[in-house]
């Protein structure tokens, strides 16, 4: 049963972590349906599958990450250069999230409830519809190297909405990116890269806190979930980047409203 649960929830995590639909909401709902909820073992498992997902981002964007750090040149053999997106853009983008997360950590943890998730799913969906309605018709950032420090900060401020469970970090940042002059793909890519230090820090903190609860007997569950989330996220990230410019955010917003209704029926 552990292997089956690991496969199912790893699949759910990999598919939803980097789509604007709330991976938290999906993990809560599917975990409830499987009877896998409410224990330290469950919390530790969720941390481990998140690490699998974020490792997929590192795998997909490793060249860009090295360029940001000044360790790799982009371009073809005849015209290689460092990208203009640097680590300072990322620091500016993640700073608001870390500051608010540190100051309000206990409050944020207390918000993990089905009712909050339902409200956040609806609120996030509305924000996405507003972003599509009021986005700039001529984006100023159509590639990562055109992202300005002001836009990085703007994305970082919108990202803070994701401190509320169910809002979706991807949904918040994508919406914010559209409103401040990015196109869909650039906002998605910048959001993916910003997720790396945030998710490693959050997952690392939770993993250290729960380290004493790890057991050798849990390895099949944890390893199955980790590798499933990694492989599925690897495919999902590439698919999402090719899809988002075509279908925009409206279908995802509608899906969130439907998910909120499902939550209402099965959880509340």
C-alpha cells in the first residue's frame, strides 16, 4: 500500500507543483481520499516529494542557473555570453517571501485548513482572471534576460500571496508577472527559478524538524514518492512551458473553481 500511495501522491505532486492550480489543495484532497493524512509521517512525505519536484526544476534549468551564478555562458559556439538575468534578480524576487515567511511562520502554519484552501482556490482563480483581463498588451519582458529589477520585486511581492495555503505560488507569480509586463512563458520561467531557493529552504527546514520521525520502514514510501514526483515534474515543466502561451490562465482559473467545489463536497 505504501508503494501505491507513493506513486499516486508523487504523481499528484509532480503534476501540480508547477501549475497554477495549488499542489497543496490537491495533496490534501487526494491524501484525504486515500486516508493518508494528519500524521508526522504524512508531513515528512510531503516534504520529500516536494524536493523531488524542485530537483526537476534544477535539472531543466541547470544551464540558466549556472549562468545566473556567472559560471556558464549561454548561446551558440560562436556567440556565447552570460545571460543578463543574474542572482541579484532572484534575491530581490525571493526576499519579500522569506521576510514575511519568517515573521509570520506560526500564523501561516495555523492557516492549513480545508476552509482556507477553498477560499484561496477561489481567490487565486479570480486573480488569474483579472490578470488575463488587465495584462499589458505589449509585454516588456518576453525573455528572462529582459526581466528588470522592478519586475523581479513585483513578482516577489505577488509571490507572498502563496504563503496562504491553496493560493498557489505559481498562480500568484504568473498573475503578477502578466500585470507587470511579462509574457506568460517568461513569467513561468522566472517563477520556476525563484522556486528553487524557496522550496529548498522550506523543505530543508521541515525535513530537519521531522528528521527524528524518519524510519527505515518508510523508505519504500518516501523513495517511491520522491522519484515519481521528480520524473513527472520533469515532464510536466516542459509541457507546461509549451502550453501556457497557447491556453493562457483562464482554463486553470476555471479548474480552480471546480476544485473548490470538489473540496467542499469531499472535505468540508
